């Protein structure tokens, strides 16, 4: 007697049910967007080799808080820098940096600080909290939260993701950083700031440079 044939329908049912569980239909579109967060193929959980597509990549020679940290420069016209933290060869945290200043306009090209904020509202819903009581996670420069145009965080505890957005800008100069991290508990030393941060662009009240006055029709922050 061939018992394999009667088992085939049962196996098919099991596979279908397993697939449904993997898709997890109970997730919201915002949770799915957090899980699908992708910057030119760089995603949470990926390997350091995913940075090989970029021409300007530099590894910080010492571990920061137990993490191997890589910096990517001139990512695209809309993104000035990426900073990626890897733990045991898996990406755990990613910073996306935008700047406006002499010779650089990635913040304006991405939609300006307001455009990026609105884009994130549409993609991830309203922030879990925002304001001066939210710690700034960005490690670029020394920021004072009271001067931030926007500082907020999105917490997706069911899928172990956290996204933060902070921006400082005034009259055509500024900086904005989007940070995404895997919040799955791991035994790792506390995250520390980079040892010698590049000073943030100086915020002034002068006139905006001519090449920064045109904003794109729709925000395009690259993720």
C-alpha cells in the first residue's frame, strides 16, 4: 500500500498554513513598512557585504559599543551619508543623513525637513511620541533637542523595530537624520557615539543659497 499519496493533501494544507503564519496577516501596513525599510538594498538583518555597491565605504577601525561600524559617503543626490552598525555580521542599526550647506543639498533634494517628516507620517503613521523629551539617537554632531525642527520616534514593538527622525534647519542650512534599529534584545554593550564626530552644519539666519531654494514635487528620502 502506498501511504505517500494520501499524505500529500495533508502536507499541502500544512504548507499553506505555515505560509500564512509567516506572512502574519495581523500586521498593520505601518508595521510591514517598518519591516520592509530598505535603502538601496541595505536592510536590517543584512550582512556588511551589502555595502559593496557603494564606491565610498569606510570601516571605523575600532568597535563602538561592541558593534562593527561602517560609514558610506555620497550615497546618492538625495542622501549624503549612511552609518551602519553590525553585530555578529548582522545590521542592527542604520542612520540616513541629509545635509544642506555650502556645496551640498541632499536635504532639499530629499524634500526638506518638512517633506521627510510628512513622508514618514504617511509611511509609518503618526509618531509614538515627539518633542524635547525624546532622546536624539543621531550620532552626527552635538545636537540640542530644544533647537530641533522635529524630533520624534516610531515604536513597533510587535516587529522589534524603532525609527527616529530628527532635523535641524534654518534658511537653507541644516541636517536631518533618520535612524532605524532592530530592538530585539541582545547581550551587547551600550551604543556609544562616534569618537570624533564631524561638526554639524552651522545654522545661520542668512539668505538661503540659490541652489537650495527649489524643492522637489514630492519627498524622496531614499527609503
